[in-house]
C-alpha cells in the first residue's frame, strides 16, 4: 500500500496524447509512412500508440463526471457526510483510470523503460522509485475496473453514450472485450475474491455509491469522519494518533522497513523506540509538543495553518530519518487516504464510532505544558539519544505558532480531533 496519486495527475493524463506526439515527433492522426523507421529498429508503432492514447483519453472522458478537481475534494471534505457519495465515486473512478493506464502499459514491449509512452504515463501518475504501485495497490485498481466493466451488461452502452455526448468515437466491441478479458484474468490470477462482484453498476454518470466500507480499508482516512482544510474550524485540545505496528502507516519518512513507530498497542503509557535509536518521547515532546502548545492550547490557529504545521513537521522529521524520505503528497490509491509527505493525516469528530474500535489508539493531550497519554502524565526522559540541536532549532522555527496570526474560533465551530496515522 505504497502508491500515492498526486494532485493534478489526470489533468496531466488528459494531455498524454499531445505530449507523446511532441516527444516522438509524430502525428498519430496520420497514416504511418511506408518510408519511416521500422518498429524493430526503434521506429514508432503509430497504429498501436494511436489506439492506446485514444483508449486512455476515452476512459478519461467516460469518468470525467466522477473525477474531481483538487479544490473540489478539499471543499467536500469539509462535510464528508454530505459529499460521501461524490468523494467515493472520485476514488473509484481514480482507481479505474489507473487500471486503464496499467492496461496500456502492459501492451508495451520490453524493455518498457525505453518506451516514451510508458515513461510519460509514469510521469503523469507520479510513479517513480519512491512512489510506485505495489501488488495490493494494483489489485485494488484492477478490481475496481473489473467491477465496472464486467458487472453490468449496460456498461459499454453507458460508456459509449458518454463518448457520443463528447463527440468522440465510441469503444468498439473488440476494444471493450479485450480490456474486459484482461481485467478478469488479472483479478483471477491474484487469487482474491472480488468483494464488489455483486455490486451492479447501472450508470457511469451517477455517483458510484454503495461500496463504502465494503472493502477493508477502502475508505480509511477519508470516509470515516469530517475532513476540513480551511479556516472554518479550529483544532481542539486533544490529539488522537493511530498506528498499526509493522505497517508503513506508522513510519516517519520512508515507507520502507526503516522509520519511526509512534505508538504501540501493548505499551499504553510510553512511546516505543523500535526502528531507530532516537528517543521518540523526545521527538514527541519537541515536535508534537510545539504543535500541541501552539494549536491545542487555545491559540485559535485555523485548521489550514495547523495543516501546514503538520506538513512541515512531517517533512523535517522525515528528512532527518532518511536519506531518501518519502515526500509524496496526494491521495493513496488503495484506500483514498490523504497523505502529507508520505504520512496519512485524517480528521475525525470525537463522536466517531471508529475511534472506539481502534485497539491501537492512544490519546495524546497537551495540557498545562505537560504531556498526557491515555490520561496519564508522561515524563519526558532526559537521557537517551536525542535529536541534534540544529534539528530542534529548525523544528521550533517552522512550527512556532507566533508565525501565524491569532484567529478567534467561530461560535459554530464543531469539535474535531486530529487523527494522524504516522
């Protein structure tokens, strides 16, 4: 569960055909010349690339009603209960689009890294050595596409109706069937049952609602509560942080095996120091302590400013722990989680029932200058390896609440907790 879909990815994909023609200096709308360089000698397979780029463009048009702009997503997250279906439709459509891109890439001959189209798709999707699709990411995308393609006899008709409205040529039966067969065989090889196999897709233009929470982690971090990103609400006193031991979700920095685990299910009132030799109690007292005092102690910092504080803290600590920190920000494709510098950040109301079912949830509260974990005061140890002074000074500088204007909380503000799965 590594891949994070960056903002604006599908805006870039929309220009994939044009970018490819510029890169290869070809016109895909013209018939290939019999005097051109043979494909076997590095020439462009104009017929294949024409069909492949058109396929992705068609899929993008088909799902344009469901794919949201980044500013729309942030606005809708201010009231997830109201916009849950539209957000879920966006996440599903995003997975289907990624599956369509992988399908096209699968048709490219090896070595794929020499293919301009292959590399352009990776570029637009933000795929690189640090941000790439693992097997479970691919499976989620393939299953979403398989559900859409193969669960309704009317899927092709609805898709072509959307294309005709956009004055584009429709999918042929052969083109659609090849994609359908590829998805079916890929999902079958995985050995996984499709959890959505009984979910009928009757219209591609309406929000594809009904799959929320049907799949473990399908909407974790986005559908579980109220996500806000501007100044209409303020962060209250209490911070809730969750982590799953052994998962990359609990890492600061790289999503690899090295990182920092913030909380342990079996250690209720202390921070564990596995995965690195830095005292995590010291880290929490420094980074989260500064944020807690600046945000949680009633300064009235607006949520978008607090969001930036968390972003900066993630970036600084991540850069310290790893030579190649995960700086990717966007939407994690498998579960729709909001990622900042490789870490999942989500906001939940205090009344959210999911908080009660998290066995590995630890309550962290900054009060009167002291740190409390699950209501018990935690003494910050003075011994042990600690962050270098220059790192501490940098943290204090960028996390200082004095650099943000004081804002009076609105009277109608709804209490919201910060849940950071780090």
